[in-house]
C-alpha cells in the first residue's frame, strides 16, 4: 500500500471518523473516498489540500514526503 493511502486511513481512524463522514466533509461519495484509501483512485490536489487542512497537517505528510505531521508555516 502506498504511504499516502495508509496515512489518510490512519488519520481518519485516529479522528474516529467513518469513511462516510469524511466523504461528506470532502464533498464526495463514500465509495469515492473508499477508493482513495485503497489506492484505486488518485487523490486530486484539491482533495489533498482539504485533507491536510482538516487534519492540521501538510500535503507532504499525507503523500509520505515527510514524517512530520506538523504543517509548514505560511
């Protein structure tokens, strides 16, 4: 499993959210979100940004480019 697919699942589970709940936050269906987690569908940039903002982390963390969950300063 690619790092970012595992990370979005782990972040969701750590937040005690169901796939359906996060899909509502992102404005997509549960099926589409499930495909993101499984790696069956590439995550669009706009969704990566929404995920990073929702979890208070960076897109780089979600993509596995860093192991630091702390977002970059603006």
